[in-house]
DNA sequence: CAATGTTTACAAGACT
DNA sequence: AGTCTTGTAAACATTG
């Protein structure tokens, strides 16, 4: 846990620097591959050119990122890459973009790698722990895990201030306990849906 | 306001 | 059968 190696000490800050990511990529002998079906993807009949690609969004996004020179892309670049390579999405409504954003946020395999020059959004990169597999076209489900549920760490700072909580990253420096800030003023939240640290830290039903 | 980012919910299918 | 992954939809926050 937290054993990412001395060369992979993630610098302080909420996002990964591209230098850090590239150094990690060098260690795994990254060799981006053209878009293709993941070995773990379910077998489907051969797709027509305009059909929806068999790859998952994780695969599409990863391939887009890995095909870029700096191994990082803006959200808009990811959109563009997908449309360029998969005409299916070109004339499609916007829902697939929602799915792309959803996947970027939800899956720990995607990390933010600095803000764009124009301040619009972040660069998105691939977590070093996933680079080797992704570069081989292996998007195993277990490696693309759902973001870890926020655990009850006591009344500390919200999750974000801990940095990455995954087992591959160096441990974040200790954060002193603090009192809970006031819960946000949102009328739509039911009690069980309050965000951390107000809601999810509290147990829901025992066997939900 | 639009784009971006986060989070929840749910259904369907794959996996164990 | 239960769990997990994936895709989709949606609500909402943040930012320029």
C-alpha cells in the first residue's frame, strides 16, 4: 500500500503532473496500439463501419489518450478523437459525451494531469498503475474499478484533500482532524444522499 | 450560459 | 444467486 516506488513520488497537488505520468510510462514500456477490441470485451458479431464500437468507453478513452504524443488529452480532444475514429458517434446526440465524462470521473484509471492552458478543463491521463495493461489493450474490469467508496476516516478533511487513496500511490501526508464544515444547503438531498463528509460517512441501512 | 466535472440511480449483462 | 462492470440518464456544482 502506497508503494509506488521512489521515482514515482507524486508531487503535492490534486492532479498528477505529466512528468510524473511520463516517467511511470517509461517504466512500463508503453507501446500504444491502434484501436481494437479488448481481450476482455465480450465477443460480438463483426461490426459494420457505422456501428457502435465494441470497445467500452474505458477502452476508447484510453486509446485516445495513449495515441496522443504527451499521453494526455483535454475532454474536448477525447471527444474529437472518438468522433474521428468512430463515425458512429459523429451524428449521435450528446448522451455519449455524458458517458465519456462519467467514465473519466468515475474510474480511477483516469487521472487529471493539470489544467489546460486556456483554463478550460483538465488534461486527462491514465493512472500509472493501468498503463501497462491499457497499452496492451487489456482493459480488465478489475483494473478499471469503480471509484472506491469514500470510507469513514473520521471527521477529517473531505476526501479530496487526501490525494489519491488507491493502493499504488504514496500515502498522502497526514491531515489534522478538523470539525465538520456545515453541510451544503441543498434541499433536494435526502439524508442518505448527502455527500461526504456529511452523508456517506454515516452508515446507511445495515444491509444495503 | 456553455462546457466541464462529480455523483447517484438503475438496468442489463458478465463474472464468480 | 449474488456481485461487479458497463452504459445511460440525470441532477447539480464549478469554472471561464
